C-alpha cells in the first residue's frame, strides 16, 4: 500500500465510504435528506467511481458547517477543493488511506433546493439520477446539534491549491477513461505532466498537510493501476 492512498477491492471501498459518511451526516438532526447521484445511484459504480451526495440542511448556513465537521471527524481529509463558483463547505474531499478515485463530491443545500433537484432530475443544467440514502423522521434541533458538535472552519485556499485541485481532478478523470478502456478526452501523459509540474514548483503545506506528497502518492497509485490493466 502507498502510505496515505489506499487500495481496496472493487466497489467495497466506495460502499464502505458511503455507509460511513451517511451515518456520520445523519447523526445531525438538522440534516433532513441525503441523496446520492451518479454511478452509485445508477447502480453501475466500479473501482474508479467517486461518491456524489446532495445533503438537505435545515438552516444550511449553520448546518452545512456541522455536516462538514462530521465528514472530517469520520474521515481524515487529505485534500479539499471548492467547486467553481460554489461557497464552502460544499466541494470535493479526498481522504487519507482511500483510493483517490473514491473522493466525495458533496453539495449542501436548503430543503427547497434539494427538493427541486430531486424532483426535476436536473442539477447545474445536467440530468442526474438520484437515490435516497437517508430521510430524517425526527424534528430538526439545531440548538442540540450545535451543543453536541463543533462546526468546521472555513479552509484557507491559496490560488495555486485551487489550480492543483483542478489539475488533479482532470488527471483522475483522464485516468478513469484509460482504466475503463474508454477513449480519453485528454492525453494522460499531458495531464500527468501538468499536475506534477505545478505541484513541484513550490511545496505547499495546505491545511490538511503536505500537498506535494499527496499528489506524488496519487500519481504512484494511478501508475500502479495503469500497469495492472495494460
């Protein structure tokens, strides 16, 4: 095993992560609904799939930060990247000792926003298939949630961290195409070179730790998997 990046049997790692995170999030009474979408919801997830969650939050300006803290408490975060144009703490979370393909993409929404997406099947202009993972049955109690949980803090993200996050996502998506035997939209040698070059120019000690070391471990993981499939 590469330290900080995990190998797991097909699907079992992603299913375990889904179970762990849904359990952690549903312990917060102000989390009202959790839906997955993408390959998990469609029942076609493989060892290269990520976990996409829509989380309905009563008073999301408060509950989302409690939910983010629950994620970080349950799984040690190796790297966090915001979605473009979306405020924290929604975003992409990569975890220590897990496959980098099994990242969490999570959006924290108001109940009305969540219901509208699930009802219409459209998110950000794209059709999605959703699957219910949790529905709250007890009343929300934000004051009790706040007494029992400390909210996460806003992550200070440097511009170059944002760029590395973009390149990391692009390289992983290109690697997925290669590993699945699909025509790649980009050249994997080029996406790899761009990621490693940017990460190596100056070591970054991000909130979660040494970002250069994490990127290096992810690259080693991808290269090992490519060798196994070729």
